[in-house]
């Protein structure tokens, strides 16, 4: 019996030790989990603090971008038609540098705005008013977007000699920043996001957001919802969207012949729907006449035909002419020399009285 008691004691003791070991392990796991959550929250707070300041100021956005190791635009080279650069040439060169810096600031400011809302949709998707705030930001971002492609990037064209540096090297010391690549940089690949430690993009849609996608984001979230039914605000949204698309199409021929006509027609169609008129129908026809070979011309013709048919039905009506005798009363018979003609035009009935006087004897 002694050995049995001893074995029970040993078993119970082993259980106590094992239980305490498990409890300690759970406690350590909870501590690690709590520290991770605190660290994540701290990282998230730091992320939003920096990104929110950058989305409000292009200068702050550039500073954050530099801190994250982002490449800056190369200074415009010194070019001159003389031995030394003239004051005019220097001013032109400095204007190019300023314009490129402005362009960079706008891109980065919009990029940080996307970082802000993209991270919110992932980390705090149920935040009250998030979608409405995002739409309001899209409106302001859309107004700033055309500035990206309005800045100069190189000196005025002409015959110039690039001035060599002290080592006789006339090549630029720094490769130029590719603004198109920067516009297309996704949030998933953002140097700012990586620098601030936000790595939750994974396969989320927001990870694929980029500044170059803002026009279609504006159309999806602002323009298209305003078209059901269209109002005066729709026309304002159209103007903003068209300006964004125009800034993305530097080739004038491509813009005038292919990109702009369908946008012009859609806007004019919405304008007609708001307040139908024959003048607006004529405007739609003129767009077709100006672009007869456009791939969408046949669809436009069908659309305008539908508008014309509906307009005729609602504002013209089917014409019908009938001849009836004059209305009679119990007081007197109808006058055989009086004929009443009625004509229906839309909602109106036009009544015309014809009187035929008998011939007078000489």
C-alpha cells in the first residue's frame, strides 16, 4: 500500500507541476498578445499621425517621402547658348525645378490621402461616416488632380549647350524621377507605407489603389451615383471628371478625336435629361456630325433617336384633324354656313370656326 500511496502522490505532484507550467505558458502568451496589440495600436497611431499631416500639406508630404528614402526629381541641367548662363536662362531653369517640385508635392499629397483612407477601410471599416468622408475627400482630390500634369518638366525647347561641370562631365548627376511611375505606385508598394510599418494590404483591394486611378474612383463613387437621376450637380461632376481625363491625355489629337467626344456626348445626354429641349437635341446631333467615324457613333444615333421619339410623344403628340358640325343647343338649329374644325396638338385642342357667307345679289 505504501508504494501505491507514493505513486498517487507522485502522479498528483506531476499534475500540479504540469498545470502550473501550462498556466505560465498561457500567461506568457497573453502577455505577448497584449504587447503585440499595444504595439500594433501604437504603430497604427504613428501611421495616421504622419499620413494625416502629409495629406494636408504637399511640403509635409515631400518631407515624409524623403525621410522614407523616396527619389527626388533631378535638378534641371544648366543649358545656355552662351559661355555663361544668362539671367533669363537661369530663371527658366529654376522655374522648371519649382514646377517639378510642385508636381511631386501634389502626387505625394494625394498618395498620402489614399494611404489614409485605404488603411481606414482595412483597419476600421465600420467607422461611422467613413464612406461619406471618403467621397468628400475624393471631390477635393479630383480638383487637385489636373495639377499633376500641368507642371513643366524640362527647359524651353531650342538650341542649347549644356554647361559641363568642373570635371568636364555634361551628364546629369541624378537620374530623373519618373512621374508616371510615381503616379502608378500602389499603396502595397508605397515606400511611405513600408517606412511607417503598415503592412496590412495583403490582397485587399485598397492595396492596389494608386494616384493614377483617382479619375475612375471619382467616377465610380461620385459621378455615376449622381446620374440617377442627373441633376445640376451631375454636370459639375462631369466637368471635374473631364478635366481629370484631359490631364491624363497629353496628345491633343487623341483627346479631340477619341477620348473627349464620348465624354462630351454623355454629359450632353445628362444635360438633356435634366431639362429636355430641341436646342439640346440639336447639340447632341452636332456632336455626332462632328465625329461621324467615332466607334460609338452608331450608339449615339440610337440614343438621340430615342430622345427625339420621346420628345415628340411628350411635347408634340399625334396630329389628328377632324371636321365636325357646330355644337347645337335646344334653342336654335345649327347654322349651315358655319363649320367648326378641331385639331389636337399634344395636350392642346385648337378649335377654328369657318363662316361661309351666302352670295349677295346685285
